């Protein structure tokens, strides 16, 4: 896959996330995918999710905890089999109705046209909304 192909795949995943199409996202993952949310443990979806079946838990924890109100992607950079995405997120915590916002960086690793790795990093504003 070319860097352009990798960018297009990641863009299609962001589009699917925006419309709530988690099955589409799961179809873009290798069976041995690893999702890692490098977040404060107070954030319900923090941690490692190894394997496609466990990534479902990541999305359930995310969707159960927050309502995302905005998730703009500000920049995508591709090099070889890696795409780095940078942006912002605004959300409402479902349990407390507390608003939150954070800047983020996501690192996507691709293999043979599918995502085999994902690392999520957010500024402290994300965790602060759960305190």
C-alpha cells in the first residue's frame, strides 16, 4: 500500500467514526490488531486492547462514557506504514453531564491495507472531565 492509500484508509475510518459506523471500522482491522489508549486510568477506555474482538470493548467503553460533540482532524501525516493524525475533541461525559475537551494525537500502523496498531494520546483535559 502507498502512503496515499494509507491516508485514505485512515480518513475513511474517521468518516465512519463520525457517522457511528463501528462495524466498518472493525472491518478495517487485522485480527491481531492492538489498540492502546495511553490515558489516565480514570478514562473508561484507557488501556490495551489486543485482538479485533477486544477492540469492540474499546468502542463500547468510549461510547458508553461520552457523547462526542466534535472531533475535527486537523492534520494527517503519512510515512511508510504509519499515519499520524492530530486533532481536537469536544464531548459530554454521560454519567455527570460534564463537558470536556482535549487535543489528541493518534498513531495508526498499517499492514497490507488494514490497521494493525493504534495508539491514542490526549492532553490532560480529557481525564479532567472525569474528575
